[in-house]
C-alpha cells in the first residue's frame, strides 16, 4: 500500500493507471487489519487483490520503462564472499536441465 500511495503522489503514470491505483487503495483500506492472520482474508487477498496488483504492475512497467518495449531483467547481484563457486555451480546445473 505504501508503494501504491507513493506512485499516486508522484503522478508519473497515466490517468487510467492513476484511477486504478486509487480504486485498489480504497479497497485495500477497507480490509480489517485484525484479520490478517485469517485464512479467509488470506484467500480473499490472493483471489481479489493479487491479480489486480499484478495488472497494475504490468501497466506500470509498460508506462515507466525507459525505452518502450525494453525487456525487464533483475539487476545482477554478486554472490556473498565465499559463495561464488557454489552459485556458479548452481547455475551450471540449472542450465543443463534434467
């Protein structure tokens, strides 16, 4: 919710996306925080909110990408000291398949 509010305040997105963010925030604010451990609430979040959040994320990626249509890749992270070889072996095994 914090990140959605920040995006809303920055106003760097289209009016359509801005409206969708507003609607999502209003719906999320209606949730009862006391029930966050509830399986029913968890199921509701997974079924109602996550798909809409994913759609907003995809729209934001499209709108905010630097060059239009550029692929989005995770930043390259370095392995912690002493783990570089283990990480390299892990990726070698992944690349071989099953």
